[in-house]
């Protein structure tokens, strides 16, 4: 893999882990060997981030609200690989699991098994949840007709 492909793959798995609950991650981990021992470098710790918005998508930026996030950074045994995670909310175990998995997924030897057993099932469940929500929203869609359409 090239550096760009590695970054895209990491971006994908970090996004999936950030959106998955700790219970969902743990459920997927039962099918893989135990995660390697790790040491916490930072956290898990909870704080706030400022959400910014734009009127109409292209207007001047403004502060919209604050959001609670939890972050964690770990290193695997040996100290060569560092994993990071930022997750929405206050779930410290989710942040730590995501950081450990981020570090483990950086190891080319562990990556295929972890992708198949953890990331792909979580991504599929998230895609199905989005599709279900989209179907529910589509069922409430209202078609408006104008006079121009009636001629």
C-alpha cells in the first residue's frame, strides 16, 4: 500500500470506530485473538469541542454549539505503534478500545483479521442503520405540485 492508501484506510477505520458503541466493538472482538497489551499515553479524558456552522453552506462561519468528546492515546507493547481516538460523548471505554484497535490495525500482520472481524461488520451495521433511517425519512416525503406542473 502507498502512504495515501494507508491514510485513507486509517481514516475509514477510525471513522467506523468513532461511530460504534463500546458494546458493539466488544461484540466483534470475541472472534479475534486478544488485543495486544497497551499503555495509556493520554486519557481517556473528556472535554468539549466547538462546532462551527455556515449559513447556507458558504456564508461566514459562526460558533454553533459545543459537543462533548472523549479522547485517548495508547501505545502498544514495545512503544513503536501509537493509536489515537476521539469519540462523541463520554464513553471512556469506547475511546480506549478505539485507540487500541487503531494501534493494532497499523500492524500489517494483524490488519486483515481485524478488518474482517471488527471493522467490516461494524461498517455494515452502520450502513444498514443509515439505510433504515433514510427509508423512514423517504416514507414521509411530501410531493408539492405547482401551477406550472398542472398545465
